[in-house]
C-alpha cells in the first residue's frame, strides 16, 4: 500500500508505523450498514454500492427518482451513515472515485453473481475476484487500534472462549488450534448449551470471542451476553457493525465480505473472518515472541517425521522431515 500523502517515512521509503490508516471507503461502510437500514434507505444504499460515480454526479432529485423514494429519505439516509447531508456524501464519493481512477481501480462493483449460463472459466474468475476483494476490503477497514487492544487482552487472558455456529464454527476451531499451538488455554464451542455453560464459568480476566457474519445468530449472541455478564472481556467478529451482537461487545472487529447467489454469507465470510483471525494470531505471537516460538517449535517437533502407522518413541533417531499439518 502506498504511503498516505504527507506521511512520514524513513530513508528506505517505508511509511512510519504510527501513520494513521486511511478510513474505509464510503462504499464499504454503506455495504456494512445495509441490513440495518429501512427498506427505502436500502435502495439508496444499493445504488451507491452498485455505481458510486453515478451517484456522485446525480442531484438529490435524480437519486430519489432512481431509487423510487423521496428527497427526505435520501437526506435521512445520509445522516444515518454519519454525513451531514447529501452534498457531503456526493463530495466524498466524487473524491474517492477520483482517487480510485488515479490508482487505476474501478469503483463499480464487478458482477460477482454466478449466472446459470456462465462458463466454468467465468465462474473461476468471479470467485477469485470475490475472494480477493473480501481479504483486501477486510484489511483496509480493520480497526488497528481495536485489533491491538484485543491482542493485549488475549495475551493476558487466563482462558479464551470462542463461539461460532455453522461456517463460523470452523473459523473458531481454526483459531483455537492456532492459540493452542502457542500454549494459550482456549476452547471453541458451537453447541448452544455447551457455549452457555462454558460462558457461565468465565470471569474477569477471561476473553470471549464470538464469530458471526450476520451478527444476528441467537446462539452466539446469547453465549457472548452470558460471558459479558460474568465479567469477561467480549469481542465480536462480524460483517455488520450495527447488528444485534454489538450490544454485548466490548471490542468489535469487522469483516467486509460480499455475498452472491451461490456464495451466501456463510461461504463468502470465511476468508474475511480468517483474515481477522490471522491478524490476531500473528500479533499475539509477536507480543509473546519468546514463549510463542518455543511452543511452536515444541509442537512441531512432536509431529515431525511421523508416518502413517508409526509411533514416536523416546530415543528414536530423527528421520526425514515429515509433512505435518502444523
């Protein structure tokens, strides 16, 4: 990523670590708030997502007509997404479009929906585009200060609970395995009753992380609420910052996954969630560098050289290096 204009850099041309990250684009922000908007406001939001340059060039009357709504609704929408009015929204969209053109990036949404008559080549291209954008967009809008706070809480935690249902359960299990590899006591739960019973045993100094693309999964919300009630630090990883899970969250980390017909939120969210998980894990491993490196080497050594049907025995000579999953 190129340094921001006016950012301090060292002799090697690298941006100083203290430089503030550019805010997420308006389109990303609008997409993340889409489910929480009223139906008429959703039409305005969708128009911005589909073609922000056209909106930037439209009068409020034209936009209202295009969205089959009123000028009052457009103004209300602008205030809902924290703009003072339509003029500020247009100016911001125009500025972002100009910056994108300067960087050779299209501001229009590339059609990611899989159509019945798409060739397999087209399907591959659309999936690759959607997956790459999910990772890039998530990284661009991730709140680094919140990320750092969560990393520090995890490093100091007595115990870490991870909650997720459906596809999010696999992401929780992946994070649990990573945390376990560096010696941190962690548990990944996907069953409603087990999540609640585990959350009820948490206390101040513990951390509970709920993973939910929609932020509306009731099982995950209930577990996080119970953990918060017991005094644990609560974290939510979700695509929608104004979803119900926010009410029980001390720290919010957001993803920016896009949904398509054949790749619903449960599918499209996975890579975005794993991006956040990997950022947490690497930051945590850095913070606990000596302990993490020792733990990783120890666990790697435990599975090194294993073959199907073999058992490691004390004193066994080291053989060829294995293909462990660790």
